[in-house]
C-alpha cells in the first residue's frame, strides 16, 4: 500500500521574496515621474525663454508631458498590482520599456538641440532603466511567484 501525501505543495505566492523590489518600484515610480515633471517645469519657469536655444521649449514641454504620462501609468500599475490583476506584470514591463525608450530619446533629442556631448551623469537614468528592464523584465514572465500572485482577470 502506497502512502498518498495529504499535504498540498505550497507554491510561492503573494508580494514577497524578490517581488518586493518591483512592488516598491511600482509604488515609487509615480512619485519619481511627478518629481521629474515638476523639476522640468520649475527649470523652465526660472529661465528666460529668450535665452534658450531654438526648439528647446517644445522639447521641455513634451518631456514634462511624458513624465506625467509615466506618473499616470505608475498609478494604474499600483492599482493593478494591489488587485493582483493578471495584466500587472505586462504593464510593469511595458512601463520599463517606455522608460528606456524615453530616456534614450531624451538624450538623443537633447544632444541634437544643444549640440553637446553628455557625461556619465546624463546617461545614468538610461543605464538605470536598462538594467531594471534586463533584470525585472524576464523575472515578471518567468517567476512562479509572479504567475501565482497575479491571477485575477
């Protein structure tokens, strides 16, 4: 007679383990985006528009709008994460992709408008976003904990 195990196998579930880090990032992302938008508007309001290079004002306004969009996306991600929506991991990764593409575009457009080269300080946001995407992108699609946590439609 073989023994049948009556204990169910416990799968990792819930916002714990490594999933805490992207969860914290999700909570912080709207604040970071809002700070970025406010910083841009503040810099623009403290500068005489006539002293700025041509084309920079629309670029700065577009950058502020981009940051507000990231803030809105971050708020939607928080709601989906807290409701354990199946769409949260995909949304999280898409926001990371948008951040990388936005950072790259920001550098390219700023370099063209300002005709200057950038140092490590200006490239840091792009590198940080690319590293986050490289780590958390695969994690969101491969992790058992993510698959077991975000189950609601």
